[in-house]
C-alpha cells in the first residue's frame, strides 16, 4: 500500500533554532498538505502544496513531486511551534493518507 | 468566518452502544471528511461527503456510517461500539471535493468502556 513516512519522528530544539521536517511518499501524489496538531489536538492547515515552494511567515514548504518528497522549514522557532506536524496526500485513490508525524518540542 | 465545529467534544460510551457525532463545516464549504486518530494507527480517513453524497470511504467496517444534510452539516454514526473505537474523531471541511485544503474541527474524543 501507499506509504507516507516522516522524519525525524521526534525533534527537540531550543527556541530560536531552525528546523527541516521531511515527508517521503511511495507513489505519485495529486495534492500534498502539511498540518500542525497543537497539544490540545487541533489540526491546523499550514500549506496546500502539491508542487513547488510556498512561504508563510517563518514557515515555508517545498514539494518535489517527481522525487516524491516534501520539506517543511521552520525558522526562528517559538514555543508555540511545539506539537506534531503531519503531511498528508491524495494518491489517486480518493483518500487522504497521513504520514506518521514529527513531534517537535521547542524549549524556552 | 466561523470555523468547523464538532459536538460533543467528549463522550464516554459502553461497549455495544451506538454513538452519533456531529460536524458543522465552514460556511460555504460543501465537502466534509471524517478521520479517526488513535495512538496505534495514527490518522486514518473514514469517509468524505460532498453535496449530501458519500464520495469515498476508508477501510473501516460497516459499523461506521455517516450522512450529510442539505446545509452541509454532517453526522457520523458508530454502531455496536468496541473498545478499539476509542479515539479522537476529527472532521474537516473543504470548499471543494477531491481533498482540497482541509480545515479541521477541534475533534470529539470518544472513550468506550
């Protein structure tokens, strides 16, 4: 079946640090999204990025669909960035498949 | 615009009972998708509704069902509850079908005892 793998699984950083989260997928993706799940369980849509690069403030994302990966960059981390980051894609099967997640902890 | 709302937020049920969860999408959004999140299986797609029609379904047993009303509000029903159904149930709305940008509600945490 389709696999969506994220790395690293866990990341602990000092406030102000930069980070790169990776999402690898095993099949061609029709759309690719990044989400942040805060400690209360709320999932927030960060990027809808089937290909190319997008930026929103301190966050940016790049998807290279031909090489089957996407990257999420977080610069100047803040404690509010803590939580779990998920990528998810639709792979032609009309289902949204989520990755395994990266748990990010930002230490003040 | 108001966000996606889900009710109830927390629920405790006993094995064998049934449960109905509700989701109100963002105004103007016609697609509603449901997801189950558990520590063991992660986030899994349940089904998507668009214009009152179920468009696709995940790999869940028939005990899981749903429907969508003409105002785009959606309900999800789980019959004959099992302990393994304990999970966070999330719904998301989107302005279009085909998994465009998904906007999630706060979720309903279901505990089955």
